């Protein structure tokens, strides 16, 4: 089977820089020899305006734990954040798994932690549709969340604890179909579902389909909810990020398939930081998971409920998926 190669993504021009403040001064407090602010890089997985506010709070919480200024820096996509790590414009990066290993390989970043959600350090791509008659091999079933929201599933996705699931439905996708992907650098929003389509349906999204990139997981859900596109993908379950805006999204957008398990997103630090600084940052993030304020900040930014040590072996699987696209190491 031949895998398709992505066109090269032009690196974004990054203009943000770290401001040096009083590098040679001593205010009488503890001097750890590092007066420069650390830059924390993030990429929107939600509404960009909401992320700006949440990132400010996250940076404040991390700064308190480190006793050192931390500045948030938001790029449009993972390619831009990788470039920021490469050029020394970001010291810490929060990445999806594929972009994380690209940051390791291209920017010499060091992986330190991975996210935990719903008690797991893995997740899946969910495939969803507003046309269950075509893509549901059985009758959709309802699941109710703790908050009383109704979500529809079919093809066994309601009971699946791991992926893949519902893959037979992907065989119903025809050449020329429009699909709402998330971002060309997103693991669950492009790399994994695109690989799955190649394997299951022998379809190359870049040549056989009309691939549209929504720019965010909730936006991909909205594309299908609004009827603009019949099929879409996102992380599971991104419908809950839209339910406040569209209360019936869980009934109008039906999940019908899952990808294989994907290692969760994680945090990397610049290889230019010394080992003590890297450990301090690791400890600071872990300390945030022990406080209500810190955990809330992590939850608000990326729905993180805990952090664990980075699983290098699991991340290597994401590296293999990226290599199938012809991406450089």
C-alpha cells in the first residue's frame, strides 16, 4: 500500500519574542540565575479567543509554581509552534502526539508529560455524520451525559472501550466525498483518520476526497451540525465543546466510527534548557495537578484532568504514523 505525502506546510512567520527584564538586577529575593521569562506555546483546539483568556490563567498558575514569569504564546497551528520551538521563541510547548514527536525530532525538544482524560492516557478519532442512514449499519442509540446532554452513537461506538470501531462504515465513503478534517498537523483531526481511510477504504484524502480543514475540533463538529458537510472527524467527544452553543448537537451529529487508540497530547520543553530547569518545569506542572486552581487551568485549556510521565514508546507509534505521510523526522 502506498501512503500519501503531505505538501510541505509553510512555516508561519513568528514575530513574538521574549522580553528581557532587569537581567542584571537583584531585588534581594532568591536568585536562581534565570531572570528571563519562559514562553509557553499553545495551539487552539477550541475557540481561539477563549484560549487566549485560558492561556493567560494557565501561564499565571505555572509562573506561581516556578516563581518565574511565564508568558503564553499562541500560534495558529502546530507547524507554527514547532517553528517557535526550533527558533528559540518558545521554551515550553503543549502539542498533540504527532506534532509532539515532530517537535522532538525537528526542534530537539524533550518530552516530559502526557495528558490524562477520563482516566486514560490514550484517546481516539471519532467519525461523525448528519447522514446516519448512510453510515450507521444499525439504529443509533442514545447515551446521556452526567449533565443531561443526549449523544447519539451507532456501529457499536457506544460500547467500545478502545479503537478501532465501526470501520466497516468507512467503506461506505466514496471518492469525491467532502470530509471535515481539523488541521493538517492534528493527530486525531487528520493523521490518524487519514491513515485509517487509506488502510480500510483505499482512499487518499488529498487526491481521492474533498478534504476541508476546519481549524479546530469544535469547528469540525459545527461543519457537520450546520449541514455544510456530511462527514467529519475530531477527538472524542468534541460535541460536548459545542453543546452550550447548539444544545441538540449530540442528536444531530451521530458518531459512527473510531480510529485506533492514539497517545494523548503532551508537554515538551526546549532542549536548550538545562536539566534543572526542565525538572523544575515538570515539577511545576505536576504541582498544578495537586491544586484546585492549577487543575482548573489545565481543564480549561485542554480538558486535562491529570498529567503523567511521557510514554516514549507510545509516542513512537505516533512517529510511525507521521512517517507514513512522508513527513521528515
